[in-house]
C-alpha cells in the first residue's frame, strides 16, 4: 500500500498544467534573411491556428514527469506491506492509556476530567484489550493490556488515581507502550497529559506507524498561573531578618494575589501585583531568632495550587570552626599575630558574605600536635609551617584527606616548610628563592587569576576591583609540577605563582607565596583582601553549611564528619515530595521544580507526527515496536529519478536547439 508522509503536497499536482500552458504560448522566433530585392516576393498571412498547437511532445512529457517527481519527493512516498495474518496477532486489538502523573497535572479538577475520559473510552472500546502506564520521572506499568484489566482500570481510576510532585519524562514510558502494543493488529494509544512543553520536548522514542494516537484537549493547562520561586533570608542589624520572596507570573495577564509569610510564631501578609510574564520580589522584616526555625510562604490558591506554597529553613547558619595556628617563636610571633589580626577582621566583618558563618580561634604552633582536628573544618598556618614536626604534618595530611581545608602563608623559612610538605606527600612544589626585599619596591603585583576558579568567578572584567593594583613587596618563588591535583589560582605580573591549590582526596590545601603582613604586600590593606579570603573559605566548605535546596526526586546529600562518621537525618527522607529535613546539623529543603509551573504546551499534531515516524536510526531497533514489515522509504528513489529527469530535459533541449539551428 502506497502512503505519503506529507500528503498535503499532492495538491500541487495541479501545477502539471503549467508546462502545457508554456508550450501553447511558445512561438517560433522569426529569422531575418538578407535578400538583394524583395520586389518579387508576395505578401502572405501566417496561419493563426498553427500557433496554438502542441509541439515538442517529448520535451513536454519530460517536463511533466519532472514536476510530478518533485511533488512526490516533497510528499515523501513510502510503501507499506500488508502483514500476513497469524495465529497470535490476527484480529487482536490493543488499547493503552498513557497517564502523565507529573506535578503539572495537579491542576484543579484534573483528576475528575481524567476519570470521565477513562470511563467513556472504556465503554467505547469494551471489546479491546486495555492497559495503563503511568509516568513521572520513571514509567510504571500499572495494568498490562488484557480483557480482564478493563474493570480494574475503572476501579483504579476512581479510587487510586494520583499525581506525584516530580517532573515528567514520557520517553521510557513510550518505549514500553510500543512493546506492549506490538503483538496487536490494531493499536491505539490514548495519552492523558496536559502536553506541557517541558515534559514533551526531549523525546527520542518512536511508535509504529500504524499506531493511532489520541490526545485530549480538555486536559490542557490553565491560562493563568503565578508561583513562589524561592525565598532568601538576610540578617540585619538589631536582630532583624529580611525575607525576600521571589514570585513569577507565567500567564499573559496581570496577577493580583495575597502573599502570606509565617516564620515560627510571626506572621505577615502583603497584596502583590505581578505583571504578565514577569518576576517580582516581596520584602518582609522579621525578628531574628538564634535557632534554626521553619518558615512558610503561601499565595492564595489558583488553578495550579502546587506551586503556591513554599517551605524553608531560616535562622543562623551552622558556624564552621576555623583554627588559626600562630608562630610562637620569639622572632616571628609578632608577625604571625599581625596576620591573625587581619584574618580575624576579615572573617568577622558584618558586610562580609561569611559573617556569622565561621567561628575563628587561635593557638600556638607548639600546641597543634595535642589538638583534636575533628572539631574544626578549616586550618590556617600563619607563618609557622616550618616549625611543625613530621608527625604533626602527617596529622594535617589526614585532616585534608578527610575533607578539611588548609591555608598556608610563608614564614621565616619557606624552604623548610615546602620540604616538610613534600615529605608527607602533600605537594611536589619546589622552592627556588624569594623575590623582592623588605624595602617597598614598585613593579611587583598580581597579574592573572584562573578564570575557572572561585576567585576567577568573583573577580571578573565586568566587576572592577583592586586585586591587580596593590603592591607586592616580596614573595616566594616556586616551581610547580604539571600535575592535575596542583593548580595555580593567582599569578604575579611576571607570571609566577602567587596562590596554589593542592587537592588531596576529599580536601584541599592553599599555599600563598606571600603572607598577610604589610612587610610582604599591601594585600591586607586592599579592598580585595576581605572578598578573597571569604570566597576561598566559602568555596572550601561548599554548600554544606547553608540550607541545601533540592528539587523533588533528587537524592539527598551525604554529610560526613572529619572522623568519618556519617550524619543521620532527623527522620526518614521522602525526597519525592516537598519537605524540610535535617541531616545532622545540616538543613535540607525539597521543592517542586519551577519548570513544572510553565504554561507552554506542545502542539498535538506535531507530537502525533513525531511519535509515529517509525524506527529512529540513531537508536537501537530493539527499543521500539514496529511492524513486522517496516515501510519502504521511496523518496530516495524518487530523488534519483528526479535527477535523471533534469539531465534528460537538458539533453532534449540541447538536441532540439541544434535541430532548429540547422533548419
């Protein structure tokens, strides 16, 4: 049986009249002959009927065939062989419901509409084998196609039909549907979905071309929706807290809503207006609590109520313990204490991002060997690395391997410090000398930052800073090996390392080639010192100390203490729905993916045409169900014949021009 992928192009066959009209309008061009005298020639009128007769019938036929082949090529012809009936598939009819259970289906009245559709379709196809597949992030065969499943599907739809809080991915479900329908002579797939574009845009599955697919427009998304996207908290002075609620309108008309926010026993509300396809922010000021408490933001409900509520954690973040080790030798104790002064000032500045995130303490280097490092997360060796014993360095190395962060500044003997670090396997960086002197010199400074590092993302050309403007009086000259675990974060103007990062299993060590005193550089006096130290410390701990925001369906993180003990959640985590949890001291938030709030939909006709395109050559054939005799694509042969016709038409034109020239 001959079929066409795009039969609408066949209407262009009426254009076959064009060559006939052109031939009828064609006239022979008169030729001028030179005569010595025309006085003996008689005037004769040309016969008018001869001008409208068809000539060059072969050329006319070739051009008509050329037009026909061009139209057929656009229509994409294919030949579908009829399958021979057999004992297993002859006359069998299979009907399968494909139910979208993603969170976007949680619209008002959607459950009742689906129940009505299932009831009506079961009556219309009472003699078919019926089945049902549901999908959200993963597919689930609820009922395999059979005659017995019909009543079970009706009972399930009335009693157990539900939707998840997860995003939708129909691809695997479509592949399973193709397999379940493959034994049947007649195949019908009823898709119960709102056809949200985010759900249906990344499909690779294909069904057999003889599968009839039906969608239901009554399940479409509502025209209006406003949602709470996220909530931010910012500590203020006088024990106040600012909550910023981000709202988004996904519809094409303005939304006027009431927003309520509850934080512990405190409660406030505002009336907000959100323009079409716009975002807006609502600000609330609450009294700050010293403990971690739960909050909730809520909009008055619309047709998509699942995104009108947002639960969050609020309060002081978990403080990370920083231990600063100072040089207690009489010669360098004053310089080391000065470094600690600048470091402490940077970490405790209220305008810093890390304010109230870290608690910093100091000890003398002679006491480090007796300290239990399990109680701290970050360690600063301020000019004292060369005074530590080999056993202490092995202890520090274990601290880094378990996920700790180490920051090192040079002291009086950086050569000895690097040698000790090489012995414990921390680095292979070699000491080459010290460039500069104690006297302040011009011409030394920083000249490059690694673009892919946390500092590279902080100091960008779009955000000017004085990182490359302060004077660098002296620094340690080192040679770094080409190792994947040793990176250069900052370079001097003469392209020598200024800050190195060494990765060791779960942790990192950072080595500054200059220390935090004005004798080495003006770095501590620059505006870049505070954000640099803050960003390095924040990147070292990642997001573990802040409220971790996850989308429903994502696996909860694992938190380990430095001694290897794994933190446990306060209660079993159901990560398939929104909720607030604590893993050890770490707050966790689960939210609905905002993509499910969008109102864009896929066109049903495009989906039908795409799904029944047949086997996708880019994927294994075993993943799909297709007819036993797949359709034979004829468009390639049509293209070859079209090329031959073009060549033949050119030959015919050349031959006829030669004949006309001879005559």
